[in-house]
C-alpha cells in the first residue's frame, strides 16, 4: 500500500470481502485444485495457513486506509454483490467517478472464478476455531467500514450488536 500511495497517489482501490469462514473453505479448495492440477508437492498445512491469512480483512483494510486514506478505498461485500449486482456495480462506478452504465442483466448475474467441485466441510471444532480467529478481524473491519452488513455473515452476526 505504501508503494501504491507513493507512485499512484490518486489511485482508487477496490476490495471485496466475503464471510471469512466461507472464504477460507473456498480458498483452501482452490489451493488444493491448483496443487493437484500442477502436480505440485506442497504442504496441506501451508495451504490452510494461506487460506486463513487471506481472511484477515481488518488488518488488511486498515493498512490500505492508513497508507491511502479512507476516501481512496471502496470495500464491497461479496454477499451484497451476489444479491444486488446492479446496485453494487453502480456504487463502484460512482466511487471511480465513471459514467453510469448498466450492462446486460445476464452479465451482472454471471459467476466468475466459481469453485469447482465440493468444498470440504469443517468439523464443529474447526469452524469454532476459525470463527474465534476471525472475530477480532471482523470487528475491526466493521469499525473501519461501518456499512458492512454482518447480518449477511451469520457466524459473525453477534458482532453487529457489540
């Protein structure tokens, strides 16, 4: 972020956040598929660690805001993009200062980079551990980006009232 601020001080950044436990499951499945397709010999533990770290949104968003300023960052919520694609697309264009444009509805509803195959389920213990790991991050994200709707993340809904 510091380099972006230095070389492109007027740049605006977009980020999309997804319910962290679901993001973990999806990220781990993608990591496993990449490893299998490329016949790589990689530690499953490394894949789990990478998937876990990518869901630490609070610290990532804070670092971007600290370097660039809050007005240079649009944080979109994946679940809203899925349920309200036209509204979130319009919001993105407005943030970027681009002219209004509404593409064909089919393009707005199309899925990109969808996970292929079934994601592994989590044991109740593993899910509880992930929720506990992610709670401080989700709380910080909510503080930094108050319009994040935690009702769309049932595992973290309780933080909405905190």
